[in-house]
């Protein structure tokens, strides 16, 4: 006679001696007694395992050969969990729970099937197989998606690094540039577009593709230092509705002049259209006035009411769009960073036009070893442009004494070859303190020193307006000279090369 | 074979799928083994994205993923069509997507090319999804942004007038961004490039109309063909500027291959869509989409935009025009104003319209505006003729009177707007304008009322318009491009040049098909004076015009025409106004100098432009124009020649237009002749009978039956007078045998016969220095009377005469004989040319059969003596002549030609017939 304790000890012993199993075949776990047909159906393709016992740490099963296995891991694939006898249902449910806890969640629900219900058995197996195929397909397509994302990311990175490498390899390129300027226009009526727009505020389609955009500057015509309102600016890409950036700007912090909204990083990826939306948070009875540009003949670019998607002005917002190399942030302090308030410690920036009386003093300087007798520099008072007709060979250099004001960070100009028959002309802007430095800077044999800047050569085809900027590495401490230079891309024929610099203006600090 | 994925429990559907609807799928294979799929009620997609796949096994996943990522609140079915791709992984991946995603359908078919795959996908979608509203085509290597389908379907549904929406082109890989934002232009789509990417969304009604991709096109541009099918069926597309379509471009692609074989493919497309490429169609589109002229009404400043001023066209106010002008400066590919600006009072436009020269004036002005800064247009009254004259600086009458209209190119106008000074342009107020100005003077039977309404001058109109433009707020702007995508399309203001290139014509006559679609017949004349050739042309035009055909007159060697016809008989009068030769050329055929298309003097582009828009050309003896008629024939214009006479050289060699017609026989659909004799001649010279058509002449002008009866009664009452009245009408030259007539007149005088000879006509100068026939006849007491041109004058002259004398050495079938016979005037005429087809000897006239000049004179005098001596014979001949002519009408004689026209233009002829019935029905 074996006592209860002895029996328990014996069981433990037997258990200890039980072989630990690991099932790789698709497994059918069951209790009760299946018919021979069902056993034959399972065949060698499936492991047909009878559930004998369920404990916390293992599942005791017996295979068709009568061999017991102690499973501490769920089978890799579970085809079915079946009770062939209603009385065994509880055991099977417990086994189901046990397996569910140890699998990835794809465990089939336990089912009750009559021991001779071959059809029910088959349907159960097939359903599980279908679910398995489904899961595999989802997994596969998920991998394709990840692969596609990786491919696109790779292409994007390739382009970004190529841009950086080009910058590193080629002297004179600016890491940061103004891509577009729509200057403010004085309007006696000073319409306050924010006040007239609906709750959604105003929206403006930007004239520059998203790729490379690093900051947007808006012009405040009239500040409202006592306002409680907060302006919220949102930058979106239109074609895919992606939210790029948001800014919150207390109206009280906005001063008259240009206000720059800097992105956390330059926008990368495929080129998209940008829409800037500006709305007012809270009750803003006293709102700053956003300046408008000149009358806009292109309906798509007129300022719109965001909600109505209709023009609320015949103009666009006065704006500047900055682009930079990947990772580059605007060099100017005094910007609104995304999601942050303006740093009051920074000094403001202002865009200023180089005065007409300064421009009108432009004169030609001869710097080449063999100075040209060609007289190419004129200030055209009627058009407010400096005409700088290049010679057939060499450069025409116009000097504007004091053209680079104190505090200047950037000098920009619009460039135009104003005759359709002209061949391509290259333009350059140069700021330096001495004529002796000009040729070296132009040739790239000398590097800009503090207070000096060079725009690089900008190629301008006939009648196709271009834009050039030079940057100084720090605000100019003193006034310096500005040089406007032109040359023919293909020396020899300079007929009709009516090269013109216009809208010469500076971004200055202080 | 179709392998749709099986259903799976709702709990296992991805979140994305839920937003796109749900479905349950069962599979049924029909007898054709084309598997049909039964969809339960849950999945009712409004849109299907068809993705054809062939050898893009891996990249297709990007297309499918982008389709799956759509953020739409409607169901989207994604149909991956495996076009028999040989790469097994295409099936693996396609099946995986269909299995994993409820909305994806993977179907596989034998390889048949891109068109076949797209069509398969379309038919699959239409069969399975009855609620489908549109189909989007996404190539397997391209992508769309998540908002694309939502936004584009909304846009498509918001514009019921459009049937498809196409994107801008944003290429990745080899990056490029092109703006396709211009308003959709069929003209551009046909003549420039395929402006609609295949990755477009197409409304279901296009497919319901039976339109599919052409499965024979396997080398590319099948999408271009598809859009042209849509255009043919009256559908139009539109660009959605924020589409979100990403086009993968690599260094080599099917598209690039297709560009290599573009010429051959285009040839196929042109042939297939011949009707679309016809000048009529293209000109109509130019008028509707990018009109060539902006006419600013002096006084009101309303701006009319048209190519054809007679067709219905848009009218806008000056402010709107200014908006468009500045938009076009900033982005000329997407915005446009007409390339030519015209300042004219509506009354003056109407005056030009009334006399039928409006199109020709615009045609000349356009050409001149490209050569000169400005074209000043002046109208002057002339009751006897219509003339268009160019006066250049330096001519004595240059700018003698104030212009009634101005034209310039929009480029010149822009230069004036940009100019800060008024000095240059303001000088147009003077007779010595600083701008290079040419004057175009139109003389015609204008009414004083038409010319007087000039309170506000066109000059002021031009300068005031300029002032308004200069004051515009836009002028202060930079006119810079705002759309960041590059402009790919040509400037809208240069679309007229696309038309020119497509037609090989410059400029193109600004005339489009009228609403009634009547066939348009152009009569080409060397000059438009009082000759028989032009009179026949006028008579034919009158009859055809009565029947509802639209007739146009082209005068190529002179820029004026005498008003011997009713202007209403022609829808338009057109002059080439160029130094155009009447004869000659560098090539030779059967003793004749001829011109070929490649010769400089042929003026192919200009003439093709002038003659643009005709269905039928009837060349009435303009020899050099044959050089360009072959080009018109290739474009489907029916070319007819109308030959009247076989001339003779001084040495007696047969020569003239019949020989020229032989040289160009292949270009003629039909050669019309005025005589059977000429038909025989052509046939004998090798022209098939089927190409020959005899159109007997009839009197050149109409006379009412009552008038004829009155004249004949008067003649009867008058009876035989003491003296016989004979008349000669025509040129006093050798061809008319004037020597013979003179000899006969001398004999009559010598014999003192009671015969009065009335000599009416004009002396021909430099007729071999034989001296003045006027003086010589005066010596016989016969005074030369000036030529008679009016119908009434001619009728009166014939009515007063007993006999018509015509002693010609050669003739065709002279109208004079017929016009004389009609009122009982007996012709006594030499039996030359086709005269015997008009005169039956001793029945309705007398034929002179002698050939020697003296013998002819003797025979003529004998014939006159016989009539003097046998007055009843004269009366009998007179009566019979009038009887014979009573039934000889153009309406009757033209019937074979009209039958041919109806065969060529059956539909249009039915329309004409219907109109005639309606307008002639009782009660109207």
C-alpha cells in the first residue's frame, strides 16, 4: 500500500523522468478520443498530441506513439485545440489558456468537436491554416513596407549628403540663402487681414518648393505691443497634408519689420507645395498688421481665408523664404524657433534698401591686369538699377562706396539681363574693404575675411530674373564697399548683355 | 486568372482597411475561366486604383503601399494587374497583398502590354463594383501621397464638366518638377505633347462610353491615344495643382524608349485621330482656348477675345483683361492673353464683316504686326470695288488720314507698358510716328454711317489703354514666377504658333467652321476683274451659295476686286496681297514653266495659311498655286481645277492652263471644263474620264423671265429695221481677231452696207505696236465705246443689237454668246474652241468656218448681208437662240458638281437640304 505522500513523491519522480518535448510540426492538441479517420487525416503532417495535464509550468501531452512529453514551450504552430468529449472541455480550455500565454497571440480558440465529426475537424484545421497564411501575408507586406521606407530614406539621404558634399567641395556656395522675396508695399489703408479672416485664419501658398526651406519671414506692418493675442503659424505640405512645423507668437512680442519663423531643421524629402496658415488664438481684438506685397495677378497665390478657401486680398503676404543646406538653420538670431517664444535677448534684424543716393554713385573700377576701355557701368535713375554691362572679355566691376552698411549680414540683389538677344551673363556681389582683394575673392584664390562676403557667380540667361545674396560671417562692424561684377559666360560676344542689378538691399542687425 | 484574397475576421483587419470599407469575397470561375468574383454588400468602393505590373516586382510594393495609405472616407479598391510578369515574386508579392488586405485584388493575365493590363483592371473593377465613380491609374513604379485620392475625387466631382483629372509631374529618382497647371487645352494636347500623365483619375462615364486603351499600342504613348479618344468623344480634362503624384524616373524607361520611336507612334496617332488633327478642329480649339486677338472696343473698352470674330466668343472687361495680362507675364505657361491686340470700334468691325473682308484684314494685320511695331487700319469708301492696300512709311499718302483701328503684338504693347516715357508711342498721333508703323487701307462699299462713328478715336483708345496698364498696381510688382514647379508648356500667347506649325501655315486665316457646318468652297482667281473666268466663278458661287454652301473668294495676284458680283454670294473675300506671279517657275512641263512646293516663290506657308479651313478648292486658272494644292489635298481638302480655254502662243502653239493641269493632275479630284471638247482633250492627254466633269457655261448674270420676255417682245415689235445693228464686245486684241473685224468693217464701209457696228471694249496696250485700234476704227466711223460691266448695261446692249460679232482666233465657251442669245441677239462667230457647242449653225446663230483672216472677214460680211436680205431668217435665228437659252441655267448645269459635293459631304448636304426645305416651306 502506498501512502498519499508516497504516491505524490512517486508522481514527482515520474514527472521528473518525463521527457521534455519541443514541437516544431503544426500541432493539434486535444482531449478525449478522436476517431481513427481523424487520426488518419492528421497524418504525419501534424503532431497529434493528447492533453493529459495542465500545470503552471508545463503541459503534459501524449503523442500517437504513446510517448509522453512535458511541454514547457508552446508548439511553434498550433493548428487546433479540440475537445472530442464534452467532459474534457474544462481541461482543453485550461490548455488553451496555457498555450495562449506562451504564444504570440495567434493561438486558435479551443473547440468542441464530436469524435467522429471529420468535417468539423477538417474545417477547424483549414481555418487555422487560413489564418496562418493571412498572418504570414501581413507580415510579408509589412516587410515590404519597411523595405520601401528604407529605400526612400536611402534615396533621401543620398541626395542630402550629395548636397553637403557639393557644398564642402565647392568654395563660395552659401549654406543659407534667400529663395524668394515678396517685399512689403506701403498701403495707406493698411488692411488687417488677420482681423478680417475667419476662425481658421489666413493661408498663403508659398512660392518655393518645400525641399531645403529652413525659414520664412513675414513682415509686420504695425505692431501691437499691448495685445494679449497669440498668433499661431502652421506650415503644411499641400500635396500630402503633412504638418511640417508650428509656431506660437505672442502678438506683444512682434515688432514692426521682418519676423523670421525658423524651422527646427531644413525640410528634406520630395519637393512639395507649402502652405502657411496663420491664425489667432484667444480673443485678439488688437492684432498686429501683417504687411502685404504688391498686387498679385496669380489667383492661386493671393492670400486666402483658410476656412473659405477664397481670396481675401488681391495681394500675397509680404514674405521671404529662406533655404539652406540640409541640417543648416538660419544664421540670423532673432527668429521665432518652432514651438518657442522669441528670445528677447536677441537683437532684431531689419531689411533695408541700399539708398538711392548711394547707388547713384556707382562707378566702374578697372582691376584687371589689362584694364578694359569698355565703359559699362551706369546708374539708371528712372529704373533704379545699376547697369553693369560686361565686356567681351574679362569683368566689369561697379563699385558702390559704402554700399555695405554697418551691421549687414546679408546683401541681396535681383539680377536681370534685359535683352532677349543677349548671351548668358554671370553676376556676382562682393563686399570688401579694398579693391586689391576683389580679384582674389572673385577667383576663389582668397578666402573671405571678417567683414567680407562673396555671393559666388550666378549665371543669368537673357530675360530670366535671378537673385543673388552674399553673406558676411558676422555683422559688419563698419561700413564697407560693395562691388557689383559681371562677366560673359562665354567670352567674346557681349552684344545686348544689358546686365542689371536692382532691388539691392541688406539684412542688417541692430 | 484572378486570385482575390479570402475573407478574414474583422478583428484581424488592419486599421487602414477599416477606413476603406469592408468586404467579403467569394470566388466563382465562369465557363471562360475568367474568374468572376462575388462581393458581399459590405464593400462598395467609389474608386478603383488600377496598378499594372510587369517586371516591377519589388517597386510595386511602393505603389500598393501608397494606395493602401490613402486617407479617404470612401471605399477604394486596389487592383493589381500582373500582366504575365515572368518574375515569380510579382505573384508572390501581389498575392501577399491581396491576402493581407481586404481592399487589394491581385489579378494575373497573359502578357498583353500596358494598355491591355489597364483595360483588364478597368473591366474587372467595373464588373465587380457597380458603385464605382472613377478609376485612377497608378503605374507600378510610381506613388501617390496619402491625401491624393480623397482630394482628387472631390475635385473631379466638383466639376461635372470634366471627365478626368491629371497631375503636375513631380519626378523622383532623376528629379524634375513640371507645372501642368494651365487650363486644359486640346490644341496643346494635340500639337505640343501629351500633357496628361497616365496617372490620372478618370470618371466612370469615360469607360461607360466604351473608351479603353489601344491594345495594339505597345511601344508607348498609349495614354496619349487614350486622351485623344476622350477628346474625340467630347470629354475634357483638368489639372489639379496639388495632386500628389510621384513619378519615378530613371535613366532608361519605356517612356524614353517611346520617345525614340515617337515619330512612328505619332504617325499612327495622327492617322487614327485624323479628324482631331484637321485644320478646322485645331482652329476651333484655338478660338475657344487661346484666342488669337484681343479687340478692345474704343469707347467702352470691353475686350472681345476671339480668333474668328464672327464666331461666338468671350467678352471681358478691361480690368479682368489687365489681371490676365499680368498673370501671363509672371507665368506665361499657365496664364495667357491673346498675342495680338486690336483697338477698333465695334461699328468698324461690323463694317469689315459686312463686305466680307474681316478675316482677311486680320490675317494681313497679324502678319504685319509681326514685322512692324504697329499696324494702322483705315477704311475708305469705294462703291465700285473692294481693295486692301498696304502703305509703308515714305509713301506720299502714308498716314494721310487718321486710323480707325490699330493692331500690335502683345510683346510690343508690353514694351510700351514698360517704357517710362510716352514720347515714343505718343507719336502715333502724328503723321510721322516714331514706331515702325504700316498702314492697312481697306476700300469698299462702306456706308457713310459705318465710317462716321468715330467720336472716340482708336489712337486715343490705344493710348488710354496703355495708360491704364501703366497705372496698374501690378506694374510695380516684379512679375516673377510664383509657382515653384518649372513651366513646361509653351506660353499660351504662343499657341497660335503651335497651330501654324501643325498646319505648316503662317499666319493661319482666323476663320472657324460656322455653326451650320456647311461645306466651304474656295474659288481661287488670279485677278477679279471683268473676265469670263471670274464671271463663271461668280456665277457658280452664287448658285452654290443659294444651295447653302459657304463660298469664299480668293484673289491671289491683285489685292482688289471689281464689284461685279453680289458680296452676299461670298462669305468672305481674301487677297494674298503679295507680289505673286501669275505664271512661271523653275521647272518645265510640256513647254510650260511650272512651280513646285519647294520653290521660294511658291509661298507654301502663307498660301496654306490663307486657304486654311476650306473643304473644297476650285482653282480658276491660277497656275502657280498648283504648287501648294498637293499639301491641301493631303489634309483632306477636295481640289478642283476649272479649265476654260486652250490658249495659243504667238507662234500658234497650243498652251495654257490645260497643260498646267496635266502637270498637276494627281492633285486634282476633279477637273471641270466648260466644254465637251476640253473633256475630250484631257482624256486624250491621259486624264481618266472619272476625273473630268463638263460644266456647260450659262449666262453670267441672272435675268428674270419677265425681263427676258419684255426684251423679246420689244425686239418683235421693233421688227426689221433699215439698218442692221451689230455689236462687238471684248478686248481689241489678236485673240479676239480684231484684225478680222476691222477688215470686215472696212468692207462694209466700202460696200456701203446698211450695217452699224457698235464697238464696245478696251484696247490692249503694247499689242505688238500695231497702232491704236481705236484710231483705226474711228477712221471707219466706228467709235470705241468703253467696256460695259454691269448686267443691265450688257443686257441693254444685246437687246438693242441684232447680231453679236465675234471673230476670235481661239475661244473657250464665251459667256458673251450666251448672254446675247438669251435676249435674241444672233451670234455670228468664228467656229473655234467650244463655240460650236453654244451655236448651232443656221439654227440659233451663224458660224464662220474660214480660218484665213480675209476669208473670215468676207464670210462675216456675207453672213450679215444674208441677214439683211433675209429678215425672217434673222428673226427665226433670234427666236431659236432665245428659246435655247431659256433652259440654260447654272442651277441645271452645275448639277453634276452638286451631286459630287453631296457625295463628298453627305451629312452636311443633308443639313443643307433640310435647311432649304425649312426656309422654303410655306408660311415662312
